[in-house]
């Protein structure tokens, strides 16, 4: 799959927000984000794909990290090197398992995006590409997840003095891309409506 097919970009502050339809494991960015589990044990979905594409060194680093920290709490993030992925770092974060949306899921999801950006910031990185965290096995409804993820990324880019100037999501299906694009347009329209008040 061509990772650059279907791409949308927006200038926000001094930075750029992108949405791309493609395979995160082939997307060039200084950091790729992994939708991991608390044990950093690998698994299916994007996690398994990133480990397969990046090689065994990533899992070796994950084991060392877990030996040190025990587990990675939902909403937190840590970095390893990226092995043979087209990135310098892989940032592992844990999204919420979705139950009914009233168990703090939006706050934990927002924290997963925000913590990952914080780790990228500490590493002085300029670009970060995310998957749609929690919307696979963890069951978060896609549109509700986009309504949490996009405002976090937009707000981050609008803040001054940030190292990450290029940030966005690589969506694995046309449906996911369409959904994120729709939510982005809706957020932009509501900002414009407020500016016009
Ligand atoms: P979670 O456990 O956080 O739900 P999953 O990996 O099951 O994580 O799914 C998260 C999202 O990642 C889903 O929307 C899924 O379609 C998507 N995904 C799976 N493989 C890839 C990939 N190679 N590149 C980008 N996104 C992917």
C-alpha cells in the first residue's frame, strides 16, 4: 500500500497537522506511536505490525522497560528505538479499553495522545505519526475517538515553542480516513463559527 495515498494537511500555528490513509509501519516520521498494551507484550493490530516491521530489538527494549517500570498505565507513554522502521523512535502508549464511554475513557485517550507528544518533546523530535489509538481491539467508536484525538493534536500545535511541528494520524482504512476528515472539518467549522460571533 502506498503510504502517501490520500493525504490532507492543515497549517496550525507554526506547525502542520496531517491525516494520511496508509500503513503506519511504512510512514516516515521521526517518531511513530504504537497502540500498545500495559505489558508492552506485543499483540495484534498495529502493535503486532510495528513489531514485525521493526524487528526484535524493539521487543528486547520493551522487556527491559517493563522489568524496570512494572507496567505502562493507560494514558502513559514511553519510547524505544524504532529498529528497522522508517523512524528514529517508537513511542508506546496505552489507550483505554472502551466500555460505555462513562468510565473515563475520553480522558485516558486524550492522555495517551498528550503523553506521547510529551515524550516526543523530551526527545526533541520534529514529527510524530499516530495510529487511531483504541479503535481496534480496544473497541473505542471511531468517531468518538476522533473527537478526542483531533482537539488534542490541534491544541498542541497551537501552543508556542513546541518541538513537534508536524503531527498527525495514519489511518488504515478509507472509512477511518473519512471519519477523521469529517470530524476535522466539523471542528474547523465550529472554530470559524465562533470566530464570526
Ligand atoms: P487498540 O488495541 O488500541 O484498539 P489496534 O491495533 O487493535 O489497537 O487498533 C488501533 C487502530 O490501528 C485500528 O483503527 C486499526 O485499524 C489500526 N491499524 C491496524 N494496523 C495498522 C497499520 N499497519 N497502520 C495503521 N493503522 C493500523
